[in-house]
C-alpha cells in the first residue's frame, strides 16, 4: 500500500487556523472584531511597534502559510504566470495614485462611476474602468455596481494625505521603470545601474531630472512611508536599552534627515541628548521641524543641529552612541566603508554604533544549517525559517536598491564583515519588526 503523506498541507492549514484564532483574540481584547476589507475605519493596530507581539506573529504566519499553501496546491504554471503578471497591477496602482482616485472617492460610500472619475481626472473612461476592475479583483477598491467603484480598507492607504501613497507612487513609477532594465545590467562585468540606464540620470540627481522637484518631494514623503510601515521611529525607543543609559547620554544621529526617528526617541527618553547631523540644507529644514514638533528639546538644548557631509567629514567627536539608519543600504561597500570609517574616527573607545537597517535572512529550507543569522526568530515548520512571503517586502527592497541605486540590503554576516573592515566589532542585534538594530563597538 502506498504511503500517502499530506502533512505538508495539513500542517499549513493548522498554522493558519491557530493564527486566525490568535488574531481574533487580540482584537477581542480591545473590544473589537477584525475589520472587514469593506471597512473604512483605520482599526486599533496601525502602528507596528504598538501591535501586540502575538498579533504580529500571527499575521506573519498567516501571510507566509497562505502563500505557501496556495503555491503548493495550485498548478505551478499558473503560479509563475501570476507572478509574471504582477507588473500590470503595479502599473495600475501608478495610474490611480497619480490621479488621486482614492481622494475623489472619499466620502462617497455608494461609489462613483468610473466614467465620472475619468471626467474629473482627464483619463480615458474605458481604460480606467478596466484598471479599477483589476484592482478591485485584487481587493484594492471595491466594485459596488457594474462600473461603479468605492474605497475600501486598502485603497484608503492611497489617499494623498497618507505617506503610503507616496511610497506606492515611487515604487510603481521609478521602481517599475528601473526594474524593466534589470536584465540589461546583469552581465558579470556590468556595473550598470538599471535606473540610470533607463533615464540617463543617477537616481538622487533630482535637480537634473524632469520633474525633479516633484520627485524630490515625493522621495521625502516616501521615506516617511517606509518608516511608518516598518515602524522605525516607534520601535527605536522600545527595543534598545535606552533607559539604562546614564543621564545626558549623547546620541549622534548621522545623516538623520529631519530626525523624525530620534525625535520620537527623545520624547520617550528625555534624559538623552541628541546631535543631529546632515547636509546644511537638510539641517535648516530639520530645525524648523523640531521647533514645531518638540520645541522644549530645542529650548533646553537637548538637541544640537550640526551640518556635515558623511563622505568628507567625521561626525561630532566623542558622542556616546552613533546612530546610522537607512543609510548604508543606499551605498555599495566602497562608499559604505567611507561612511563607517569617518564614524569610527569620531568614536571614543567606549562609544557604540547602532546601525538600524533591514537585515536579510537566508531563505534556507532547513533551519538546522548553522549561519550567523541563527540568532533570529525562526518560523514554525513547514514554513521557511525566514517566514517566506511574510518578509518578502525586505527582499523586494533589496532589489529596489539594486535597480535604483546599484546598492543593497545585507545579511548579518555581510554587515559584520563590512564593519570589521572599518575597525568595528559586532556586539549584538535587537529585532525590531521588519528592521533590526545592530550594535557595534570600536576594535
């Protein structure tokens, strides 16, 4: 008799069922039901760092297990074709985000005909109908009557007031354009950058590009969108041992932009002090931002604003902690070493460097193989140890770095090796949602 083993399927369904019960329980604990896709209310769990750990894990398991179950039972050809067709959905998202369709549907619970939306935006009515129908089929917007569409829980994130819309617009515009040229830069001796090959411009050279000001402003909002989705400014005050630091411990936020992440840190831990450093024009805007958002820190001199260029200068010397967030992934190893070496020059023997970045996990099918990443939370079997599709955003961002900037996200092993070449030794890592805090000290 043939031994028929379906445990790889039933185990996935058991994981899903258990995780769904955890989700229901966490919502019930705050007196709510799990919102439906048709709900327009934001719900109680919008900030990752303020979401209960059990709920966060349950969501990861559901995302990973549902995808793995789908890929297991569906015909492989259908799965691969669906993947190849995803660029069409991205292109449709670019259209509706640019046209602000969600804004036009705000306060229209009965929806509007696509023809009306086309008249309001100057778009082709027939094409817009087909675009909205695809997106509604993928659960973004809802078709309430034939050809009539309304917002739902997902499309509300495309409102122009939500930074997620800028992130979606950037990824489906610049990102989609660059990715189309990836295969043209894959030769073993080709160091070309897809975005530059497509446009003739380096990505950050906004001043030279058509619509450069618009792209620059969108990029600034895009970074806020990433921060909100990954919970950067919310996890930062929580996961590190800030409360154990002595009064007036000074943190240098290296290339920190307007300092929105460290602003949240100083609000949560007012015994700390901050030096915010970036280019002069950015620092000028950052001062205005802090005066509005945290005036007492400015008045009491808990924050200093010091312009610098991390390729040319070392940051302020002698700080207790140097904080570097979402910077190294913009650069290849050569440029990253310049940044790290300049920070190393500023550090005292007992200073610490905290690097706050995405740390890629290996996509191993076997969690028994020893790696530097073995310190991470491991998904329950039969899921991939790295939670598979539930962490796909981090790997997608790695490809985005490759196509836009010729740079990369890195594994923990790669960060340890990179920093070791700059006189920095790895101490420990703190998991923080989809990003991580890595602590290094001078050798």
